[in-house]
C-alpha cells in the first residue's frame, strides 16, 4: 500500500450507510482518525465505537522518547474488523503481502467491507467491488439449497469465494475455525451474505466448520450447539437455537434484524476494544474487562451478573477459550447497550491445540483468584451492588447444582460431560458459600 491512503468509515442507520469518519493510513500500523464535520453536526449521532463519542476531538497524544507526541496507533475498535485465521491468510494472498504483527491498515482497509456489526470502510467496499467485477460470470443469482451447502458443492464454494471471500475462511468474521456468512431469501434459498440485496434478505446466518480434521475437533463443533442450549436452559442471554446439520453448525446472527421497516445492522464491539486493547492474544484480568463493560452498558448491575454467570458456566463446562474478543456488547434497536447473546461457548478443553483460559480474575497485586466469595468481596463496587451480585449468584446455585442433568437433556455428549463433573461440583461448592456472605454484609433491617 502506498501511504498516505484515506478511507471513510461508514455507519449503517435507518436503512442507509452514512459517511461518519475519516481514516488516513500513514503506515502499516499507523493512522489518523477523525469524525467528519458533516457527521458531527448533521449525522444520526451514532459513534463508530462506544469509546469514541461523536465529536471534534483533538489529536490524541502519547508519551514518546522526547515528550508528548501524536498518537498514531490504530484505534482499538479497528482490531475488531481485522480478519484472523484462514480469512487473514486468504486476504494477504490476494494483497500479495507478507504477514506480520504490524500488518493492520492494509488488512482493515481491504477487508472491512462486510464485518460483523454496523460499520464498514469505503476502501474495503471498493476493493470487494473490484474483485467481484473480475469474474461476473460466476455471479449466481438463483441461490443454493441446503444440500448444496452441506455438500460444499463446487458451485457454492465458487460463489462464496467471489461474493464474500470465504473459500478458506472469511474476512468478515474473526477466529480460527472456517466460517461462512450466509443469508436466505423468502423462498428459503441460500446466498453469500453480500450477494443478496438487503430488501430480499429474510434470515442471516453464521455457518461454522470444525477447526481441524480430528475427531476431537468435530466433537467440539457438535457440542457447541448443545452448550448453547445449556446456556439458554440456565437463563443466560442466548439468541436463536443453533442447528447442527452434518458437520456444519448453523447459527442465526444477532447483529442483523429484519424488521417491517427493513434490515437493521446492530452495532457490535468486543470487550477487547472497550478495554483499549490493540493487537491480539493480549491477556486481561476479568476485573478489567468487567470495568470496561460497566462503563458503556445501560444496566451495569444486570450486565455484571450476566457476565459472572457466563464465567461460572465457562468454568463448570470447561470452555477455556475466554479471550477478550469472545465477549462483546451490542446496541439494540431500541438503543440499549448490553452484552450480546452468548457466542463461542463450547467444550474447548477438548480442542487438540490445547486452548488455555487467557482471562483470569486477579486481585490488586495481580494474584489469580479462583473462589467466587473472594472475587465478589474484592470487586471495586459499592457494597450494595456486591450484596446484590452475591444474592443473584446464590439464586443461581440450584441451576448449577442441576447442571449435569441439564447438560444431558440438552444433548451434551457423555465423553464431554463426564470430564466436566469435577468442575461442575467445584462451582456448586463455591456458590454454596455465598448466602453466608450476603447475610453478613446485608444491612440490618431493624438498624441494630
């Protein structure tokens, strides 16, 4: 890429894309960001990131070798738009670039043409249009049947490659496992997401394949559907029930809603972005992620409880893949900011690549915390909230105590569940202690 290069960040609102901000690439890992004047004074007022309210901001500064200097590091939200895994490799090959940790701006400026959420980059849209125009004969307009998809026919894969660059992954979804973004029309035909105009779209889907070819890889994928059913049965925020068809997991997307007024794209942003993380694989304490979450959501107490309950199930069912981009917030059509429905919830302890838990609860000295009584006591929250959190988790105890039976009913395979019985028992034992904590710290109703 020749620098500088400009792109416009567009925000989807009320059925159309609005130019919102300018992004000027200065190097592979350096840029300038600013909202457009016309968006600040006449736009819908929707920020491109919950950390960047709409406004005319001075250029950020950072401490350099000789004092304060301009901070040209990419804003954290851009990292949510950078392809990873197979999609990253696929895009790099198209751009004829070698990969490195500093390869940021070329990837986002070419790859963010259809990301999860409600923003996109104009340069990426142009890049996609140019690639699609090179092979117009492959633009199939009749769609595909479910059988075509599950068989991964040559025609389907060619269609996917052209319209969404998903032949070996996707530039729109992060992660290691190959994923397809698909959309259905009123007749039940399936299309690559970008191949179907918004006005014809009925349902939007994320289709996942196993990360690898081993039986354990396939087991993880099979049980992800069951794990999400478990989460729903436990009262956590889960969207639509996934469908496992053959060796493909079909998950309805929750960043898209088809309404009588047309398609709505919902803003989605990871906790990695909210905590200010630049890059990938950076560990954070759960307290840091929780603080970043509470700073932006509308109901901080309710979302705190939801966040902790999710982690209890992660620990009980040994979902070790809890990095900061596997949890995100969204803005609902009514404008409420909250945690998205649960996603990437699976028995990752079975993954052959040994996916380790990366985000831990830690005290002020950085020592790892594993006991819920200890964790809640040390949360930097008003005492009234800590008491309410403890009560909520005490009420969650009967659910966790019955988790083995719930998991069996939801279809978790014995080979997975039997290896979780110890961790389920451990979580139940910890929650038993919480009612005592609540009674000790609760104010005396008689004032004695």
